[in-house]
């Protein structure tokens, strides 16, 4: 059994705060500052350029990728870290399309994160092709997959409501039609017991600053199935994706493995913070995380619905159909969330009317949930949200 008291001790959180926004930005791991300082002082400071060899900076992308792979069902050598999530979406989609010439449809859904759709549109325009981005209702994805479809591009967990796609079923449907899948795990990695290999997923991408707690702007990752990696020729053929970067060949020869999906130089300082953040997952069973997440989210929903009749549950009622977050609707959702934040309960808001709460068992318990519910009840009962100050929108919501 996972010891959640032990995992909670790995994070620095203010004592007077209930942090329910780990689905947007995870809190700082207790050892992160020291880990980054050590790299700055002992490695960069003392080794200088020798750090690429002597501290194995060059190998950090694949080593840390393997650590993430263990959390998402990606076998060793199938995950690499670096660049941003948006770049990884571009890479995965371009690679998948190249493997399905003659097909011109990419299916996605209206619950997908906008950046994924933007990257698809930008890729099509760059290609100068006649590809079609077919956006359907989340419940209609399976019906939209036919022999014209090259790729099914989906985020497993809807960033707004937490609605969860059935990865295994939709991947099977795509394969039955001859299509490939690209799964965005931004709201899955570190939250759900994902099994990419077990679901026969083709490509997956994700970020590391949410449930994996790598810090603001920490790098993205990409997974490529073992059955496809030798076929994939990356559209973004970065120098460090070359089979032998320091041969300085003028022609690109891809690395024989997942290294071919590396584009830019590994972000060494960011990877140092992410590496120590992943220490919190040592000895953690993702099935335990999932079970605990459901317990805490059900407790939150029950408490809110018992005393806040003007808040409507926007997340799926069945916990099997949602990720590790809960959302409620309210016409003045932004102001409600600002009132919560002012009282020490941090969640966030997503337009047009959703207040979101991330359920992160590594550092949350029943007392946190009960306190958040108590404060929310007080805000709604007294209309404490109803002030000009709380309605004033900030740049980040």
C-alpha cells in the first residue's frame, strides 16, 4: 500500500493553504531547490561544459523519460523528455500522418485542449495539404472513425470537466479502421493508472508541471510505441535527434530509438527539478493513487452538493468516467473562485463558468477536502463572492 503521509512530507505547502490546483501547477517538492542549486554549483559551476559528459546531462532526457514511462505504462526506451508539450503534439501528429499516406482526416473532439487543435491546424497549413481536422462531440468520437481517418488526436481527460475517454476502446476502434492514435496525457500522467502499452497506444504526449510537479514551464514528453519507433522519421529533425550529433553530418540520420524525437538541447536545470520531483513517485502504486483520488473527489462532490444548491456538477457523476479533478458550474464562477483563493483555498477557473478542483492524493487528505468544502459553503451562503474586486479578471484564470 502507498504511504500517502510519506509522499505528503515531500512537498512544501503553506500550512494555512488548501491547494486544489495541482492539475494546473504542482507544488514545489521539498528537495527541488537543493537539487537545482547542486546542478548550478557543483555541475555547471565546477564542471562547466564537461557536465555534458561527466554529469551525464546528455543522457538526462532519456533517463528521466524512462522514469515517467513507468508511471504511464511506457516500456523502457519509449519515452523522452524535452521541449514543450505543444512541440511534442506537433511531432507526434506529423509522424503519425506520415505513416498513413493517402488518408487526410484527423479526428479530435470539442473537449480537446485548444493548443492541440492549434498545432494540428498549423501543421496542415505548413504542409500545404488538404488534411481535414474533424472536431466532433466527445461522445461521438468512435462513430467518426472510418477508413478516411489517418489519426485520432485526443486528450484523455478533458481539461475543463475532467471527462475521461476510454483509451483502450478508442485505440482499438482507430486500429480497426487503420488509423493511428495520439493521446495527450496532460491531465492523466501522475493522476491515473495509464497503461499505454496495454492499450496498444501509438503515440502519447504530456506535460510535467501538473501532477508530476516538475515546476512552472517544466518540459514535455513524448511516447512512441515500440512497434513504430523505427518507422518514425521526425518532422522536427533536431541536431540532438541525430544518430551521431557530434559527427556533424549534413544529412539527418535519426537516432535508432526514442532519441530521434529529441529536438533541442536538454533543459538541464529544469530537468534537475523534475528529476527530484519524480522521487516522490518511488514506491507509489498508481492504482492506489487512483483509488484515493476517487475517495477524495467523491467526498468533495458530496459535501458541495449537500449545501451549495447553486453549484452544478459539471464533471461526470460516475468516477470511472472522470480524471482526477472536479468541476462545478456557476454563472459567476470566476468571482466564486477568487473568493475561495482569498480565503486560502486555491483552485482555478475555466471559461465560461467552471470552477475546477484538482484532486492530488500525494499531498491532499480528507481534512483538506473538508476545509475547502466548509469555506465554499460559507462563501455561497453569504454571497461573499459578490464584489467588484472578485469579478476583476486577471491575466491567468
